C-alpha cells in the first residue's frame, strides 16, 4: 500500500538546475605567430607601411691581385621587404538585461575570455597567411605532389600524392642550400596538418618516419603518436595548417581533392610590424565606451594596427600534397 507522503507532484517545487560555470569550445594551439621573429627596432617616423632593407652580399673575390694593380670597388646593393599595416579588431556589446538578469553572473569575465581568444586566433591567422600564403598571395618556393614531380599548381595534385619522408628531406635540403638558419635549436620548424601527418607516419621503407623509429628503440613517438624531430625538422602537427578545399584533381582541371600546405621555415622567414603609437606586438583589450542615449550598452573588444609579411623567401619552403583521409570525392 503506498505511503502517505508529500511529493514534488503535490507542490510543484522542482526546477531545472543549471551549472553556473561555463566552458568554451575546443580550441587549437596557435603556433604561427611565434615564427614571426623579425620586427622593426627603430622606425624613423610613423607610417602606413614599413620598409625593411636587406643588404646584398658581395661576390667572393677569388682572383689573385697583381702586385701593381689596385682593386676595382664595387657598388653596394640592397633589396626591400614591404610590410603594409592595417587595422584589425572585434568586440562584444552587452545589454543591461543580459548583465542584470542573466543567471550566470558576472558576464564580463566570460566576454573578456571570448574576446581575448578571438584576438589571439585572429593574429595567428594573419601570421599563418604570411607563412603559408593565401589566395592571391602565395609563397614563392612551392613543390607540388612529390620531390620529383613536374606539377606546378594545386589542381595537379592527385589522391596518391601524400607526404613522405623523402619529401621532408627534400624540404630540408632546399632550405640548407638556401643558407637558411635553423629556427629551433639545430632544426627547422615544420607545420603539418593532422590528415597529412597520418600518411607521413605510416610511410614505410628505409629512411621514412615509421622505419626510423621502429628500428631506433625510441618508442615514445610511436606510443604518443608524435612526429617529433625528423629529417632535421621539428614538426608541429596543427589543424590550423592551411587546407585548400577542392583544389586538386590530378589533371589540372576543376578539383574535388583537398590540397594541404606543408611548410618548413627557418629564422627570419616572416616579419611582423605594428604602429608603435597605437599598438604593440600584441592586440589591446579595450572597454567599449558607453555612448548610447540612456547609457545602457557596455562591452569589450580588441584592437591591433599591424601586419605580417614574408621576410626571406629563401628561409621557407612548402609542399602541396593530398591526404588519404582527406575529402577526395
């Protein structure tokens, strides 16, 4: 026989419980801004563009001097790198209804967290475009499909053109031949998408990644699924490495194969500049001034007046490949 007891159904006091702590979307690491290691040290005056001068080396003097002959002086020469500054920013504006009646209070720290990450993400995206290029502004040193291929465009990349240990050694050789300086200890820095790393780490045969670690006794990279240092390159596996959707089809026509950029850089590959009177090397968080008639709306935003550019094309080399687990149909 049921017990005579008052239940929630009798009084209707039950309500949905909400967690007062919030979480955020899964976020990638932001590695590209770190390789912009050239910045202006002493500007002569403010300007919308910054000019960097790079002196041209004199040719080696290998002809012996005659006893009664003077040398012929040579003219100095230089090249220029131009970095164009631009304004960037984003903001969140909040109503008094949100800040006054929301069940999660205060809302300001949540807005500041979102705005702060957006600033870092935006700056890293600008740096990535300088490293890996974007439509209309591509790097100079690109090799498509394989180290020995004759392909010369993204739409010539086919599904079989995956990244290999030989390709990694090719990129290292090209940078070394260009006199590029290692960027991380004695290694260059490489950026590779996880889809491309999947094929790279399964590449078998002498001199390739899997064979190198299987025979070395170093099991940590295998167990941790980390590329680590290979072919003199410290590999950064990041989903932020450039993906060019539906760019390839293997025959130079309209594509349905995703093409991935793999980039290896040394020192001084990328430069970074900013308007010193209004910005620093990193964006500023700024409170939005309350300017509406009833002083109701507040907010927070970020601002940066700066830019990135490729500084030494010879200090970077790029591969364009497909992935066996990419979107290839």
